[in-house]
C-alpha cells in the first residue's frame, strides 16, 4: 500500500476508535513519526493529510528541514534530546515532546530565553516506572508543573508517554488511563505557564487503546511508512 493509502486506513481506524469511546474524532491528531524516512517520503505523508511530523534524531531534523520536508504541518521533536544539541532544536520546532529531565528543561529554557522565543514543550512521563527509560515520575511531573512559572522560556502544553511493551492488546490501557488522570489533574489546577492541550500517547501497535483512554495525539511511523530498515544505519 502507498503512504496515502496507509494514512487513509489509519484515519479510518482512528475515527472508529474515537466513536467507540464516545469521543469526537476531530479531537485526535495524527503525527507521522518520520525517523529514517527521507524528505520525499515525509512530503508524501504531509500530502496524505497527517496533522504533524515528528523527528527522533537531531541530525535528520537538520537535514530534512531545509528541504521543506515538513512544509504545511507542525514539526515536533519526539526523541531523546541531548543538552548539547538543544540549540539545533529550540525555535526550530513547534513542540518538543520529550523533555524528560531537569537538566534538559533548564537547557531548553535558557536557550529559548537567549533566542527570544517561547518554546512549547511536553513532559515525558515514565508512566511504567521502567528503570531503563527516561522521563519524570508522575509525582515529579505534578511538582514540576506547579513550578513552571520559574521557566519563562518554555510553555508546558501537555504530557507524552511511551508505556511498557505489552504482551497482548489492551495491556497498556492501565498506563494510558493513568496518563489521562495525570493530564486532567494538572490541567485543572491552572498553573502559571501551563496550558494543557496535548496528551501524546499511542503508537502503531496500541493507538486505538490510547484513543479509548483519552489520547489527543498518536505517533505513528511503521503503519504509515512500513518497517524501518535498521541495517542501513
């Protein structure tokens, strides 16, 4: 199937999942995870109607952006971001979804202030408490959201999570539900410098469950572009 056909199929599945959950399909955005896809393929996804593109690697962002790969949609950074590469991302993307530690938050804030911009961010939450993963704990997330007034160079727009790998469909619903409750809790407190509009969760294998539990943005790569060939890296 072509990229356009894949996007159409995902849209149909998104709509069905939203309706089944009693939600408006228009509340949920489709982000194309464009890692290891060249500018031409990214442009195909944009033409097919994805709502945003997300890059995992700074090098790919820097290579594809001047080629107009993402033209017409917002660009998000969704991968692990090293502090020494923050200057290549801040002010260059619409949203950094993967702010996962204090050191990175401070670096993004300082860089944004220096550039005279306000960088929209999400906090990445380690909702499964996995030792091998980065991200704030739910408790840290709440505490830090309350202090966002101390970081005028950024604006907290929501939360992102990658739950543990599930053995069978539905296993991740408990984590998605915890993320929804955390998102609502922070949103309802109306902290300074916090405007909670994005709950980014759900990928190729579990996005329908994520939608059922309140996701407002799913991040899909394989189902749009096909399996990645890591042998080329």
